[in-house]
C-alpha cells in the first residue's frame, strides 16, 4: 500500500522546478540586486538577457555589485516561485494519494464489509503559470558600449550587462536629479507648510543649499573621468577639478581649451561665485570670510554675514554646469 505515494516522494528528492517569468509589454523582465543593502529593482530586455548578458557576471545599475546571472530574481519572483512550487508538490502528493485510494477501493469491494478511502484537501492540478511582472518603467537606457537595453526608476550608473560606467550617463543623471530636486521645491514646501511653516522654510533652505555641492561633484567626476582618458593627460592633485583656476590651467596645458573658451565671461564670473559659495557652505557654515570676497569678487556681502542662496541661483548654476559639462563631453 502507498507504493505510488512513496515513489512520488522519492522522485521529489531529485526534482527541480522552474517557472516562466512574464515580460512587460515592451519586452522587459524584472531583476533585483542581490546586495541586501541595495535591493535595487530594474528591468532588462529579455532578448538581450539571452543574447548579450553573460552568466558569470551581471551588474547592479545603482551600486555596481556583480554576481552570477542566477542571483538576480526579485523578491516577488522568489516568493511567487516558492508558492507555486509548494502548490505543485501538494498537487503531486494529492494525485499519488488519489491513485492509492482508487486502488484501495477497487481491492476492497469483496466481502461482507467494504472500506473506502477518500482524499481531500490537496490540489488536483499541477500549474506552471508565468510569474507576473511589474508595471512598465519609463526610463529606458541602451548601453553605449555593449548595446544592452535596460530600464530603471530613479538613478542608474552602471550597465547591468557589462558594468560600464558611462561618464556621459553619470553626468546626465546628476543634472536630471538636480533639476528634479529644483522643480519639486515648491511642491515640497506646500506639503510641509500644511504641518509646520517654520520647518518647511528650514527644510527647503537646506535642500537648496545641498544643490551647489551636487553640481560641483557632478562636474568634478565628469572632468576627472574624461581627462584621465585623454591620450596626453597628465597627473594631477586630488580635487584639482574642484578648483576652477587649477582646472582651467590643467585643461589649457593639455588640450589648449578650458572654461575660458567654453563659457562666456559673465558665466565664468558667476561660476566662480557659486563655487566659492559651495565652499563656504561646506567648510564655514555659509559664513562669509575675506577669502570668499577676494576669490568671488562678490562685494554684496561683508565678513561675518551668511550667504543667501535662492531657487533662481541654483537654476542658473545648474545651467552653467550643464553647458560646461557638455563642452567637456566633446572630448570623451
């Protein structure tokens, strides 16, 4: 008795189950970074996953972690797969027990007393439905190095197929993020003001004052990456590209072009002022000193005052940095 059930249980020791994963309407499938501190979810085109991606290494677009291709299932896919596997095991056990019941009932129809076996509570069907996908992601990217297509929400810095960190894409991400921060300032202020107007003013001021540092970081990272890949690049000191005069000198010595040729004189004057304001915010809590006045030529402040940066300042700063970055990218 129960030979069918025991045979089915023994077969399960060697059994592996796989379930199809659904793609979205644009042909992209869901993936998730296996780094527990990241868990960034993104999409890759299913055809590129088969034809371009390599089994030995896939990269997280956000944190850059690499792992073999079998480690990128999303939490939702894993949970759905487990649920389907459990249901299928239940169905297999149920089918085996129902077969045992049929045999038992056939063999117990003789005699004065008859016994019948009935099996309840198990699925009868073995199912392999596709695991559903998330909604379509609007931001789609094609790697300029390996041509792999992927889609993200928010920021992404690495190609998931080859790990390439595009200086162009990285810079555009910085600018897009900064523009998003600027364009949402009024909305954030309105929402916060419904709770506490004083807190709203403080938070908005803090948000605005983070933007100059974001923009200096963006142009520094871009400059370092593009410059180091020039055939005649020279060694340079740390944070050279945080200092406008030093970076101008380095560019001119190497390619005979610099901020002086890429920007108008008015734009360069404003850029120097915004750089010095960023330095004050980062190192002196925004309090004006003699060095700031000398380097920025900003005579609207006296020593000891605190600089005031408004939305229009960061909008203008962002536009100058974007123009400067696009000029530098011509040498990438």
